C-alpha cells in the first residue's frame, strides 16, 4: 500500500465535504474525498432520503461523480464521519470501490478526528468479480 500522497490533506478534504451532508434522519454526516490517479480529488457527502433504502453513501457518490467526469482510476479515498465515530466504508461501498480499484488505499475516521489507513483488500478480502 504505497503512501505517496498527503493523507492529512485528503482527510481534510473529506472532513470539509462532510459539512455538505444531507442527513436529517440519522444525523450521521459523512464526507468522502476520492484521490484519482491523475492527482485530482473528487469530494462528496452522503445524501439521505425519507425512504432509507434510497440513501446514497458518500463513497458511492464520489465514485459516481468521478466516473461522470471521465475518471476511472483511483489511488485512495478518505472517509470522514462524525468526529467521535469510526467510519470505515459499508460493505456495499467496499464493493463499489473494488469495481474500480481493488487495492485502493482507504483512510477512515477512527474517532476523535484521527484516522486509520488500510487497503481495500484488507477490508474486503473476497471481492466479487464476474468470471
């Protein structure tokens, strides 16, 4: 898991994106900052819906935004939840991320505004792939 980027800056971008979260039902605001291989950063936040199943996670929104901009190669993602919470990506988002970057570096809030850094392969060891 190469660390050739500024983890602090990427996490700061995720925390800033968290401020835009639309989370009136859970009050669980999440921001994400997706580092593309070209060095650009795509930020996003979670967007809840009264029909909970239609809620969009920050990580999936970041991937969709990046793909809509023609970006499909990613190096890392930072995920920032509420300051006191541990917020690794949910299982569905792990699979969405694996579609584009199976060995992605993942930074996530680890409580008290610190973060953990792991590989996506560690978080999702048996990634789904079509034969």
